[in-house]
C-alpha cells in the first residue's frame, strides 16, 4: 500500500480561525498530542509573524522528536531567516515557503509579472536550501492559476531544490474530479516531477475539502494537509481525522494508509476543541457526539443484532472505548501520576504538582474525577501565565425572581491593585459582565457566550466559552469552575488577557526593532 504523509497545520492555519488565540502552553500541549496522534509533519506556526509565534515554533521544534516540525514563510529572505532560527534545532527541520500564482493575486496583491514571480519563487527556494535540508514549495491559490504556468514554475522550483510541491485549493473552489485532474496534469507535464512528493491542501468553502483531498490521493498525491476538526480560516480546512478514518475504512479502494494512531482520534479532537473554544458539531463525521448514536427504532434493532448493519466504523477504532477509569478523593500522587502517563500528558514536576493540587481541590467537591475533568484542570492550570493580567479575586451575586440582579466583583489589575465594582443587569450574567466592564480600561463587546459541562452529573464542572472584541481585536476565552457565574467571569477575563498578552508581545517586538534601527543608524 502507498504511504500518505499527514501534514498537520492546526497550529498555523487552524489558529487563523476567527477569535482563536492560543497561549504558548496551549500550543505546546496540542503539539504533544499531534505527535502522539502520529502526524508526519507538524506546522507549528509562522515564525516571522510575531515574537510569540517565533517562541512557540522554536520550543516545539526543540521538543518534538516523533515528527518533522516546519514553519511557514513568504518568499522573502527575512521570513526564511526567522524560520531557520526557530527550526534549526529540530530533529528534521524543513521549511514551507509559498507564493501566490493565480492571475488575480499576481495582478492585485503581488503586482508581479509571471517572469518576476518565477524569479522570486526560484530565488526563495535556492536561499532556503542554504539552510534547510527539506524545502516545501506551495503555489497559493493554485486551483485558480493557469495550469501551463504552474507547469513552468513547478519545473523551475524543483530544479532550485524543492522536495515537496503543494497545490492548495486556497479558497475551496474546485470539485473533486477537477482537483484530481489538476494533479494528473502536473504529473504528466512536469518533466522532473519524479524528484518530489505532491501535496494537497484543501479548504472547505464549498464543503468539499475532504472529498477533494481524497480525490488528490486517487491521483497520485503522497501528502495531505489539514487540521484537526477541520478548523481554519472562513469555512475551515480538510479534517485530518476524517481523511485518516476514510483511508482506513476504505483501504480496499484507496490502497493507501497513514501513520496515524486512530485510537487517539477522539482525544486529539477534544483537546483541540477545548483549547480553541471551537465546539465540535454533534453530527460531525467521526468525532461528533452523535457519530455513533442511534435513535431510530429500526436502526437500534439492527445494531443490537449486528453492529455492521448501521455502523461502518467501530467506536473503538477512534478511541471511544478507551479506559474511563475514574479517580477520587482517596487517590494519591502515584495513582494520579500513572493516570497522567496513561493519558500521554507531558508534565514537568512543577506542572504535575500544580495539577495534582487542582485535582485534590476538585475531589473535595466532586466524587469521581474522569479523564475529561483532568484534561480540563490541565487547561485551567496552563493558562495561569506569569504576565501581567486581570484576575478575579471574588464575586458576589444577588439574584431573585422579584429583584434586580446585582453583582459585586473584586478584580486584581495588571498593576497588582485590587479594585471592587458593582453593577446591575437584566440577568445575573449581564450584571456580572457589567461589573467587570467597570474595572477594565476600555469597552469590551461580547460577541458569543456558550456553556457546557465537562461530564454528566450535577457535580460536573462548568466550562464557559466567550468571544469578545477588546482594543479592536477579537479573542476567545475559557473559564472552568463548579459555579457557572465564576466560570463566566474567568472566561471573560481570559479573553481580555489573551489580547493583552498579544499586545505585550507586539510592544516588545516593536521595541527590539527600534533598538536594532538605532544601532544601525550609529
């Protein structure tokens, strides 16, 4: 069987989803899980975009040993230099360099002729090959490009040293037959195509990202790019978990396989969903809550007699039958440490002790603690960053069917001062957010508010996800507590803090740039 490499871009293209702004620790935790999942290439970010992205990519490249870590770069030397500094200590450093090739991009965005574009692409690949043993070249908006021009530029970037050629359906424009035909055409007309792997990168604007990716495999592609849960800009990317399970289930047709450990599918999906704040639709293929649910009497009868009547995928394949052993108040450090190892959590001793303390605090309120609870606690302890931040100290709510809801909050400012404010509202959540708003330095606009429980039962933890606009930027936040209102307050402040952290990074970066300019001027 042919081997299909899986190129995961959850931390780069996936993080470009509206409102998603991952902390450093959250990116690292996702990277560890992607390594466990068995991806071949992990695109950790865009190193030249910000100091925060550079640090995350660098740390992930130095830490992840089970797959090749890559970063994105435009076809400019400064981007390539930043990517090399971030990736050079990885076990298998590679660069993903791109340039748009469609007429609309050349005319309006790049303002380049075809000759200028070819020269820029070739120069970028040649420069990258001075440092990187492996260079992947992508033709942005390839599916709206002239096919003969693609043949010409691909031939030349291969001669320049590219070892992977990616033809993205950047705006999700093509249908499967058309996308497959593009790869056939390239394979038949590029004379040196045997020296590279072909890669597909599909977006889901017309709902065909997975279908297009599978069509590409049918037409000789050896690498598929996508994200977990299909997250990404606009309508998202191809969902890697769907492609992996499709290739396994229909290996009789595709005659291709991946290195994915499919038993890690559900855990990977849930982790990405929790950290990004993007819920998985219940009816989503493979990982949705209803993917293996049967309500129709006819279906239930058939499944009880023989699962194959209505299930083509065994739940165990994607990890739904994993050990759900619970821990409780009598569980000690040893049992908890073993459970963390079983879950594949990478924890320093300090992180383990913090997590164990949070676990013990939870057992005082909750009889049984599940894997989902532990994962939630981990996410909560990971965001306790050392940077200056707003932090909830206390809250008090007066609420009743015949009284106006009133909330008093105490919030620690980034300066360290604790400020107390009160406010009313039409409901308890509105009064809470009005009180917090009085503490903050500028207006916050609430764009979305969602609440869910980590597990079943009245003692379950409440998870609140919000999306806000603050200082002209959009960000998501997450809060986890037994009390819904306390979780709501923490989610609100978390979203604000994420924007503040981003601004702090930008200020540091701008200061460093000014210092460099000053030195050059001298």
